[in-house]
C-alpha cells in the first residue's frame, strides 16, 4: 500500500493485488460493494492522514477508484469544501493540462459553472471558477484532475487579476473548449 499526497486537497492511495486480497473493497455499483467497502475507505483515509498529513476535516470527500496494471487499484480522495460561493482558483503548470481540463469540464459540467476567467503568470496559468454546484462540487472535483487548487475567494482572485495577465474574462472554459475541443 502506497500513500501519495498530491496536494493539500488530494490524496492518492495505490493498492496492490495482495492489498486487495486482504481488504474488502469494490467499486460503487458492484454487487459486493457495501458496508465493508465504506469501512475500508474510512480506514484508507485515516491511514492517509497519519502517513501524509492529508487533512480533509469538515469538507466533503470525492472518491475515485480505478484498476491499475498489476490487478490492484488506485483510489483518489479529493477534499471539497461544501457551499463554495466564492471563486475557486486553479493553478496549471502546463498548457496541455490547462486546455484538456477546460475542454473536459466544459463538456461534462458547463451547466454547473457560472463563469470562469483565465490569467497568465510566469510560472503558468490561473483559472478562476465560479461554480453553481454548491452541494456536491462535482465540477470543482473534476477540474482537480487537471490542475491544483491554489486557493478560494475574492481576495485571491483580486490578487491574480492585479498581478497576472488577463487572457479571458467570464467565459474562459467555453472559449478554451471552442478552440481546443475535438
């Protein structure tokens, strides 16, 4: 079992085939999924906190489970704060992740985004996203697959607006999807 802290809001747990043989865990929707799976996920979260410092206190946890090459499983835990009514600022280091993230989130969750703006910095890009899905934050969790959350709030958005180069205002996801989508 390997615990990898990807960011302050994202934990990756790699389970080998041997780990899966010892732990009752199966993907949601599987006929064997149930209380034991939830108990195992809670155990993995507790161990992740002990081993990496991952601390999702008082936030909603978005869980993803994928098979890996050695018949094991990779589990991602992303902490999402409920009721975000302020912009969530994402940082992207490379253009490919930025473009792919914008295209994919627009395709799947455009109805969940009020507006988005894109800024350029020396070290990459910042995307300010105003999400409408305050209860489940699926659009924010989905975008975490491509960029990392650098912060939340109007103060940070004002900072990036003042110190970054404004590229696209209010409809960044739509514009990026238009130009980079397939």
